[in-house]
């Protein structure tokens, strides 16, 4: 009998509650762009990021904490908030030591669902912090759920691609009886050498590139450029072991 | 602007209602084994197949219609029913001219969901009737939803593989802005030349092969061996144009 921990991939928030949260580390994945921006802001020295699921709560917590409010809809900063979802907006010169209050459509929603389903631990992942995620999952030795945020509950390729990258790196240390994970690794292996051209085929690329975000999107699929582990603690995402 | 109809792939029954049913032909896909068995029984001359979502309804309709009751759980015929889910149980010598009342875990459930969501037309597909499905979708010229039955709402590879096969054959006649469809075609292209070995990696194979169903499962991924189009009409699945 195998004593390896299990690994599952969840392709849409709507499928999350099928899986066993309380015994698992859940990795929230929202490559375009929430979890890429979260890694980047913490890597560049943000003190903490407060993920919130509504614009009103974002404004309210911004006032309460003195934090920077951020959120976009359709590629534009939401009225009443100060900044957007782009990782490029959060260089060290701007974000170091500050609190970021962030609302996003898909990633924040999945994070709160994982929390409400009693996840044992929540971290966030995207290509900019791929290695940090893999190292943490290997050293923790617990069951893993790779949670794709998807787009309005629809499956998306970029989150699946990242799940596949994680699986590709750590699979031999896990028991994987999960077709979503087998598929994700297939997709990653098929496209790992042409990621920049592959993402141009995704529906999300077409949605966001029309707002002039090509460079942003390419950054979001570049490995280890903000290699830190965001971990959820008492309402905040903070850098693990800093 | 393109005037081609759209094509979407739905990876789990839980995601079905995201999509626009009333203007679409929905293809119900349950490769292991409901829609493979449905194609086979109709190809071998069954008069009609009544798909039902409970064992009690199966028994009741069996009595009412004089039909053959069929259904399995965990690879065994359900108590109170006469036959199982295997396509091999329905040769012409047995099924010709008869009514089959069939209950299955995943495929029947998705069919009734599509019906309740107002699908414009419902057909069923699996590898044994791949060409018949493709030809029908091409000649109908309507929007298409490829509905994967999945396994207890979890994504599965074999239904996705069939969706990919359909997409591979008909994509140039449709507008496809759907990451699930792009993924499905990738998976099909990656494995179309090694389907028999590929399906041995799926979780469903491991579940069913332990019941000695290997030959059954290989049949279910063999193209065009029961090339007929099952179409839903007033409670029955019947052969289209027969």
C-alpha cells in the first residue's frame, strides 16, 4: 500500500466541494492575474494582502487598514478603488511595507470557498512562484488540492497549465488517481516549450489582450520571477517564512 | 463577422447550466459505458431506449412497456433489473425490435439535466457512433454543446477524448471560443494513435477493469462499430432517420 499523500486538481470552483478539503493544502490558482499579482506584491515586500470578495468590503477595509485598494472589471480599475490587478503596478518602490486590499472575480471567490469548506491550509500559486509552491508541497507532505479559479466557473487553460507544471515537478511524491491531474500534466507537457504562443490561443488571452495587457499576460506565465510563497493566515495572505 | 454556429464542451454536469441550452444541440457523452451501449442497442435493432434516472422508475417502466430493464452499480446488475450496462449484452439476436429501459449513474443524469434546461435537441455519442454524430452536427448547422457525463461530477478523460474526436472532425465549421474544447482537442490529438493504451491510465479504467471489463472498455473507444445516431424524442432514444 502506498503511504504517499494524494493530489487532486479541481477545474472549476463549482467542483471544489467534491473534494476533501479539511485534510488538504489547497493551492489557489488564478494565473491571469490574481495569484500572479499576489506573488509579485509579496515578493516586492508588501506586508500583507487582504483578499476580499466584494468592492464594498475592499473600500471599507482600505479605510480601516490604510491599505491600497485594488480591483478590476473588464480590464479597468473599479470605480472607488485606487489600483488594478496588474503585477506591473506593484514594484518594490511602491508596495514595500504596505497593505494591499485586493478584490478579483475568480481567484478571491475560490479562496473564500476553500476557506468555507475547511481547507487545512491555503496558499496561492502561479508561474511567477512555481518553485516556491512545489517546494512547499514537497516539504509539507500533506494531501494537495490544486484549485483552478477558472473564469466565471468555466474551465480555463492557463490555470490548468500551471496545475500541470506543479504536477510535472512533484508527481512522484504523490498518489494521483485523478483524471483532471493526468489531463493537466498532458497539457503542460504538450505546451511547456511553447507557452508564450500557446496562451495566445486561450479565451482569456483574447479577452484581456484587447485591453493591451499582452506583456502582463506573458509575465504571468514566466516561472520563478517572484518566487515567494503566499500563505493565508487569519484573513491575510503573507509571505511564508519571512 | 463569422456566421458559423458555436461549439462548447461541458466537462461536468455541474457546469451544464452555464451554457445556452435552448439554442443548442446537446450531445450526451458517457463513453464508459452508457452512450456506447445506447448506440450499440439501437444499431442492433432495438426499437427504442427509455433512459431513466432511478431504479424504481426502471422497474416500473419495464412492467408498463414490457421492455428489458437494465442497469449496473459497481459493475454488477442492479437487484430487480434483468440486464447490465455492457454493449456486449445487446446483440441483434437479443435486442432487435425490443424496448430497453436503461438506468445509469452519470449519462442518464446529464440527459435529464439537458432536458430540464431546455436543450433544443438531444443526441447521444461515443466512439462506436462517432461518424454519425459528426455528420448530424454538420448537417444540422446549429450551435453545439458536447456534454461530458463525467463520473459523479468529476472530470473524466474518456468523455473528453470523445469530445476532442468530434471537435477534431468538425471544428472548421464552428466558432470555438471555449478552453474546454481546445483542451479536449489537444488531448485527442495527443492520444489518437494510442487510445487503447491511453485509456488504461484513466481512473475509470482502474475502477471498471477490476470487474473484468477490459474488452468492453476497448469496444467503447473503437470508432464507428455501431454507427447510428440516437436522438431523444418524447421520452425515448430512437435511431435517427430509420
